[in-house]
C-alpha cells in the first residue's frame, strides 16, 4: 500500500505517517513535507523517484504526472486499466493526504500583492485531491488533519478504510477544493472588476430545534471571517440553547449596541427596541432603559456595552428575560444571574471594528445583497432647516434618537428625552400612525415637554409635525429629501419647533 503525502498544514502529519509506516505502508512525499517527515526519522520516497522527473519551475510542477494520476485514477476492477498502468511502469497509489497552499490566509494579510496571491494558488494539490476523490472506490483521500485518527483506527482494525468512509472523505475533498476555488475566484474577480457571480461559504455550527415556528427546520451557519458584535463569536455562560427567534432578536440588539460608545443599554422585543438609554454609568443606562418600558421588556432581550455589575444584576434578577448580553460580567453578578437556570447569558466581543460587510436576504428564487447599514451621521447644528436652532440638550437627544430610530422597523418614529426612549412607533403603514403610537407612550410616561422626535424617513406632509407640536415635542430630526419638505419646515416654524435634516435615510423593512 502506498500513500502520497503533501501538506501545507503539517499538524499531526508526522504521527499520521509514522502510524501508516508502522502498518506497512510506503510513504511518498514532496518538498517541505518530505523534509519534515525525514527529519522525524521516517523513511520517505521522494516524488521525483516515482515520476522519474525532477521538480521544475520552483516546485510549480512536481505531481502533475501520469505516474501520479495514473496510479490514482486507474480502476482496480477494470483489467484494461490495470494492464495499461502496468505496461507504463505505473504503480497504484492507495491514499492521498493533501491540504492546499494557504491562499485564504495569504490574501487576508495587510498589503498582500496580486503576485503574492497568485503564488499561493495550488495546482497540483487540488488535482491530486480530485483524482483520488473520483476513485474513492479504491483510494482514500484525506484533506483534514482532524480525520487522521479515525483513518488510522480503521486501517488498524480492518486493514483498510471502509467504502463508506472513503465516500464521505471524497465528498469532503470536493467540498474542500470547491471552497478553495471559490476563494480564488472571488479574489480574482474582485481584482478584475467582475460582479455577475457571487460565491458564498458558510459553515454550519448548529442545527436549531426549529425555525420561526415549530414546523420549520432551521440551522445556524457561520461566515469564515470573525466579526465583533456577533453571536457567532459569543460565549454562552448560562441558559438554554438559543432558538431561531432568539438569534434574530439578539443580533438586532447587538446592532443597536454597536451605535454607542458611551455607557448604553437596550431592551429589545421582536426585533424592535422597547427601551434604550445612555447614562453616566452602565447602572444608570440600565435603569433608564428599563424604566422606558417596563411592560414590553417582559420576555425580552437586554444588551449593554459595559461589563454587567452586581447592582445591575440585582435589579435585573426579578424580571423575566430571555437573554442578557454584555462584553463581560463581574463575577458576583454572573453568579447571581446564573441562579436563573433558563436565562441565556452571553459574553459578546465588542472591542473590534464596528464595520459590518455585506447583508444577505433570501427571497423566493434568489438573494438580495447590500452593504450593511453601519454608517450613522452625527447630528450637528448646521443641519438645522428651521428658524429655531437646537439647544445643546436637544442636539444630544437628536443624536440619540437618530441612532435608535435607524434600528426600528419602518415606518419608524421614536420620541426621546434625556438620553432615553419614551415612545417607539414601529412598522406602521403610515408615519402618522407610528407617531401616534410613540406619542401615546411618551405622554403616558408623564413627559409633556422638551421631547425630541426622530424619524427614519422624511416627513412628506406637515401632518406629523402638527400632531406632535402641541404634545411637548420641541425638536425633530429626520432625513429630509421629500419634494414637499418645505411643508414640514413651514409647519415647524409656525409651531416654533426646531427641525434638522441629516440627508441620510435609514429604512429598515
């Protein structure tokens, strides 16, 4: 039995080769792999001794040879195949252990050149993997060091791998080469300015109990790149397994947290914030967020951007929550929260880049792709379009409202005061309806003056301004951009309101 080993990732390969050799296998190797195995004291056959041809073109050509691919592809159950390779002095190869040049790691390096990337495109490796995988009836193909142990155990027990194992390894090898080629194609197409194809690669990390409803199957997949503010890199410290809806809601909460640098806390329910606040401390932010809507937060999710302290934990403990997320937990706070055995406690990385990449949304028969909406303008006094200018406090609250309203389902209106939400109107078919809901909540809190309103889209008529002007709203921040903007501006001037146009819309359908 002969095995050909040529790996870039040399994890465990010495022990693997040693075990094979101890069971009577001959080992063929190339370049760096051959050196590593020989340095470990193993007897290795040089690939050039098999092909009768030296490595050329700086190692670019070494395994692309009939004595390699004939030995892999010849069907053992076809006499003509076996006669042909015998007549040409070709011996069968029974195993290929190959992993590929580190193309993905190379292009991830800062300042990598096109020439560097091209040099890390493997040619011989994928060819050997595909040849071996095609002939899985007789050949074992290995591309993952994590499979070494199982393979050795099977060979030790039965003298060879089983057909079932070889078939699974074949499928794995084709997946490996397909993924490898997709990385190359994506990189080269980007450099060439070609955009008519999209290649995606995600690894399944969890099969969920069900999807949005019990009759729907679901699973969670992870992108290759790690991202901050992501559940995929979070540590679950307590509680039950996350459900599909938990994941959706928790992700929405993290996207809101991503907006703030000062101490901030948000309560979220059904993809919309029900209470959110900034504070001088995380204790103040939590208290304000909870006070914003004590009813809706029941069974909801809480996320904050500072370590969760014992004082927060004591206040939070009596409330029924599904998930609590923070970048860290004080030890005593964590122990207290863990007494609620079903509470999902997640430690989430929040110290990296705030820039998400692309957003993918499935539709019937296709996929919508867009840049993630991660850019939020600071609201500044020079955006004022009315006669009345904002006060310093109004400007602070408009910045807060603007960062919250972009994460509320359209049509979206939020009413805030003092760095906390007082009313949230979400997902209504007209903007006045959303304003009605937000205003009703705000007035029920007892606040009737100094309120600030944020709108995710422009106000095309004066009706929303008319509605809120006599109910305590003194300042409005909105994108502007309607052909009837002047109507809203005139109404704001008439009512003595301040209005600012940011020039950026944040619809969230």
